[in-house]
């Protein structure tokens, strides 16, 4: 079986934007993922969130190029209605935290699929989701 990680928006965006505080780290981690022959899977809502971030921060041309490259080079997973219901339950369980529905959805899929998440967001530690480091 392939070694797989689920990507969060933070590293996807940071890898693209040289002005992002995590850019260098994201680039190094991409190299490590390649070296370790890990497959990076993107959950569709993360694709939407990442595209929007790239579009509004880096412009239409960069967003279009990024989306084209990502759509042809990445693997994706589509959450079901049940995944979203479970994610909503996570938000209720951690009501004192500012956890997004995007992150809660990745957390659900990571748990169900037994995968680690490639992220810089501390909320995954709060939710007790395995993080790829």
C-alpha cells in the first residue's frame, strides 16, 4: 500500500507563495514527501479553499496555473454527507476552539482512512488527529 498524507490548505498555499512564512518549510517538505514516495491527497473542500486563497492573494493567472497543475498531478477524495455530519459534531465538541469546517472534515477523513494530515494548524493536535511531521 502507498504511503499517503492528506494535505491541508496551509502547506499547499505556502509551497506556492514565496512571501509566506512557511514557504521554505513547505518546499522542503514537498521534497521529503517525494523522496519518501508519499502520495498527497487533497480533499475537495481543501482544493476550493486553497484555490480561493491563491486567487485572492496571488491573482487569477497564478490561481489558474496552480489549479491546472494540481488537477492533473494530484489525487483527490470527496467527503460524503456523513463525513460532514461527523465534522459538524467535532465543531460542537470543540466549541471553545476556532476550528473550521474544512479542518474538521479533514480530521474525519484522516481518522476514517487512518492517514496523517500535512498541516501547520495546531487544531489538528487539539482534535487528536495524526499530523505528518
